[in-house]
């Protein structure tokens, strides 16, 4: 698990130039990194199916914006859980 500051939540729903449908939630996070003065920033994407499997919606995440949260990932770096600290 990693403790990160949840800076923003961005609903995603669009079609790529190749015709693929992209739907899910992009999490914008910041965290302390020993190689960065200040904070490092990153994004994590949750597919619509991952959101469904985890029972997570934008409405669930919105109150967590600006808070420190624990993000759990699998070995591939995909988000498998998020909880408020």
C-alpha cells in the first residue's frame, strides 16, 4: 500500500482514434519521493470494470479529494483498492 495525497478525480469516457472505448476514472495523486524536492505527481487509471469490481464511483472518491489515502496495487501496478487514511 502507498500513502498518497488524492489531488483530483477525473471521469474518463471517450473513443480513441482507433475506435476503442476508454471508460473509467483517472486519479491524480501526489506523494513524497526521495529523488524529488517537494512532491512527485502521478496518475492512476481505474477502468470502468475495475471500478465496478471494487465498488468505487466518482461520488465515493470526491469527498477524499485533498486527503491522504492508501492506494493498493497489484504486481502490475493496477489499483486494487483505495481507502481514506
